[in-house]
C-alpha cells in the first residue's frame, strides 16, 4: 500500500488543502477560529488550504486535534467510513502517538513501516 503511487508534492498539498477546508467548514469554523484552536496563524491556515505550502507533521497533528478528525480525513479520506471495534481503537491509539512524534522520529518510523511492504 505504501509507495504504490507517487504523488507530486503540489498535488498532495492541494488534496490536503481541500481536506482541511472541508473539515473546517463542516465544523462551521472560520480560518481565524481554526488558527486559534490549532495555534497557527490565520495566514498559515489560508496558505495550507490553498495548497501553497506543505504542512509539517507537527502542524498536521495540531490541525487534526483542533478539528477532531483523523489524519486521513485531511488527505481526502472519507470520515464516514468508520472503522469499528478493536481495529478502530488500535488505529486511534497509533494516530495519537504519531501526532506527538517529531519529524525525525516520524521519518524513522516510516522507514520501519516500509519494511513490512517488502
């Protein structure tokens, strides 16, 4: 699953920006309200929604926490495709841990996870 398709960075930024805007609007938040909740500038929220900049892992974590959505929701995943039971609890726990990792640790973990694909 990982690495099956290579996405140009600009496409990922647009996908992320659209997902962010949709999640924000679904929650009836202004950019200013989201910026305050996520501890980001209003300008940064706008640039992220337009796909003008790439978010750091820390920023993604701040946004998912502020919006109460899983990371996949900001990358175009459907929020209504709920995973149930033990798998959901495991994934939520993993998602919470990932949101707290710094960029260097996330890169290490990504390399480790990729070994499961081979």
